[in-house]
């Protein structure tokens, strides 16, 4: 627990460094341009598709009757846009995550290595291509799980539990590889993940909960759907900042754990007679 909190504090202090703030804008600009163009071009077809899907689902009629009963019949008009947003936001976040992993994570690790872990030997057990393949494979699994569990996202309390858990698992799997790719050998990386799986997963889940805060903006007020482009841009940048902070947290924790693991291994080596 002490290592988790210590690495959290170091990550928070480093997140506001000008270099780290700059690393949030590059993924933000790429994701905003790509997804902004797609949503602008296909917004109405997506709304129509969501309405057709909702009409074919029996739970929707019950939900509409509940809205009418409590006097919120106008909510019917915003359910389909909210469904589109609920699907689009995780895809946008996954895009930002992959961009952070590909563009920002190597710079984050070099930043930590130069400032706090300069004496830690680099054994280069991972590569940029290995990171890309690993990230894409893990992301495809996460997207499949997201699609399978999507109907539960409209049912309390699953809408508050499933996204952070999926996001935490994805973040833990992807960022652990990149945090250790430069300094650890492949064997050390696998051993460290086995030994510290629960703390690493905890960092991922906490990051997932932090990442759910921007999404809460949407469910807090239905009229924000009208301001989708502006609020979406702000949300994407917040996600980028949270992900850079998460990269710093994983980097600090993993490199410190690797440092300790090597010290223990050296201490346990039997003396040569």
C-alpha cells in the first residue's frame, strides 16, 4: 500500500510538468480530429440505428413507461443520443489509450528514467512493435467484452461497475508492458506481473474510476447532448490527462518494483566459495 501511495504522489507531482502536459495534447488532437469527423459525418444514421435497436429491446418499453410515470416523458428523445454517446466514448478512450501507449508512454518512461531511475539497468525485454501487437490484441479482447456486456450498461448498478472494471483490466495489461519494456527483460516482466498482479490491477481500476468521471458529465444532464462537440473535446482532453497520469503511476510503481526485485535477487545469490 505504501508503494501504491508513494507512486501515486510522484505521478501526481509529475503530471503537471510542462513536458507531461504537452504529451496530453498530441493524442487529444489526433483523437479529436478523427472521431470528430466520424461523428459529424454519421451522427444522424447512428441515432436512427440506436432508436431501431432500442425499439427492438423489451426493456426499453418498460423504461419509457417509467419515464412517463415520473413525469420525464421528454427523456425519450435523448435516450438514443445517450446510447450513441455511451458507445462512442469508450471507443474514443481506447483510441486515446493506444495513442498514449504508442506516442507518450516511451517519453514518460524516459522522463522517469532520467530523473528517478538513472541507475536502473536497461535490459530491453520489449519493443515498440511488440507493444503495438500486445496493445491491439488486448484491446480487441476488451472491445469484444464491451459489446457482450453492452445491454447491462443501461441497468443499475452495472453501468457504474462494468466500464471501470473493463477499463482497469485493459489499462493494467497494456501499460504494464510498456512501463517495463525498456528496463526489464521478458522474464523479469513476466515474473513482476505475476508477483504484483493485484496492485497493478488496483492501479488500473482506480484509473478506470477516474476515467469514468468525465462520462458522469453526460449522465448528469441530458441537455449536454446538444453541446456534444464542445463537451466531447473537453472530455477527450481530460481522458488524455488521466491516461498520462496513469502512465506515470504505472511507470513509477513498476520501475520501483523492478528495482526492489533485482536487489532481492542479488541479495539471495549464494556466495562463490
